[in-house]
C-alpha cells in the first residue's frame, strides 16, 4: 500500500475519539508528512500503532509520539531542543512543525547520534542539528530555547535545562520514578500542565549506552536521596550526588 495513504490512515486513527491523541491541525499535518520508514527497523510495520526497537532504543509508537508533539506544539520559527533524540523520528516531526533549522537535538549515546543524523538526512531533515551530549547539560551554545523536550524520565527538571529556556519557554518531560507523568514546566521549575501517565526509560548518565543493562539514573538518584536521609538520621553528613551539580 502507498506510504502516503498509510500515514493518512495512521493519523486518522489517532484523531478518532477512540484514541484522540492528535487534536491540532498542525500536528496532524506534520505526522501525515514525515515518513516513518527511515526510523524503524526493516522488519517492523512503520505505521502500526506499536513501539519498535532499534539500536537498543525504543522508537515510540505513533500514539505515544503524538502526545509529545501536542505537548510541545511549536509554532513555525520557534526554537526546540530534543533531549534524547534516539533514532530521530521525534526531531523530524518537530522540524516539520517549527522548521528544520530551528530544531536541535542531543543524545548521550554516540551511536544513536550517528544513526539519527543518517535517518534525518534520508527523511529530508538534514538541517536538524544533532550532537552528542549529556541530556542533563542540554546544549547551552544554542540557548535559549522556546521548547525543550526530554524523551527520558527524571525525578525533577534538570536545572541546567531550565536555565536554557527563554523567558516564556516550556520544558516537556516525564517526571517520576515509578509512575511517570508527562509534565510541562516553566523556566521557574514549576509545573504548568500535567498531561497524564507515560512510561519512559530513565535519563542515562555519561558512559552509559542505550543497551546498558543498568541504565537507571532515576533509581540511582533515589538511592542517593535515601542514603542522605539515613545518614542525617544517624547524625552524619555524607556527600550527596546531585546530577545538576556534579
């Protein structure tokens, strides 16, 4: 079947009241335009509403990706930073919404950076800038951003990302360790919107890759918080690892 027709059918199903995850004309148009074939494995069904695995990272199901696009919803010409670019599909759709030269993306896994660059080029979005960096550090050289999307879970918004928002900027990320909530946060770190539960892998730390067995930054954060609380209860102060100040 023609790929354009498959994309149209995919978006129609996401707009239908049974799912209702696509609400805006802009997101619908962008998802109807961006091909998924360059971003999913050859043996996957690119327009089925299911996630896929590629190079150890998850390619979001269309319905999950649509929730992110609706949460970010950049206007043309607004700057966007994608933290955790993965294989690049999310960055491609955001480039269709905002314009390729306004979208920057980073990933801590260098293999995924190369993969995303190649996939974006094959899909026609080669002007999207993709670099290798720790997600918690962001990409300050191109700040401020109107929107920052984090495709990984954190317990709280990283301070260095908040510092890279414009005065009216918005940080969209999954917050929580067990149950995660897709949350829109302002530059002051306060939640602006809570958009329902999601399930994302925790943010990686430097030296980890998507295929690392222990890739749970969130769990380590909680462990250190518990250790600090225990040491205080015993009358001792120990070093506290803060991912924002390490």
